[in-house]
C-alpha cells in the first residue's frame, strides 16, 4: 500500500512539473503591431502600447476546461474582463473565476478574437497604441490579435 501511494505521489509531481515546464507561452499583437501589455508584469491595467516584445507582453495560457482559457501574466496574476465583459481589461487577479475565463476564437492563420465570459470581445482601441477593453459585441479589425507562440 505504501509503495502505491508513493508511486502515485511521484506521478502527480511529474505531471505538475510537466505542466509548468511546458505551459504554452504567448504574446498577442494588434493589427497595428503593438503588443498587449500587463503593466508591471501584472497587478494593474492591460494596454496595447508597446512596439517591442518583453516580459510584460508574455502570457501563459492556462487551460481551464470546456474550451476556456485564462491568461497568467509574468508575475502570476490573471487577466480579468471586469464584470465578465462590457468594460475594462485588467491583470490583477490572484485566482481564476468566471471573469478570468476567455475563449480564443480562431481565425485565419494565427489570428484570434478573444471572447469574455459574458460574450464581449477584447478590443485594442484604435487598433493598438493605448487602451485595451472588453466591450465589443462583434469581432472585426480592432478585436483581432495575432497569437504568437513563444
């Protein structure tokens, strides 16, 4: 019995280690070439105002089941669509709940739209260069992002 429990513990630890070692890391680029940025690496606002890719522009995709994902910032915070969508996008949550869950809607190539819990789409206002919100009802140019696997 003790050998089985020990073996199961080792398998569990290996699976957890595998997940963290091979989690999908991405960057998201707007149609105007700006990167989605979690200010401070997480803990504040989300903008699309950086022309260069750095650690603040890197996100880990966390599969939360049912076709939904969460985006974890460089410092471990989660991106949130305030109110589940319809307003601001921030990166200041410490756990995944409904408002932190998104769906990538695949488009051609490596382009995606990002849908919130309540069905709104994430938008880089004016196609990038400033604010990012989660308040659009359909996916068009400003709501389209290039998903770059890192």
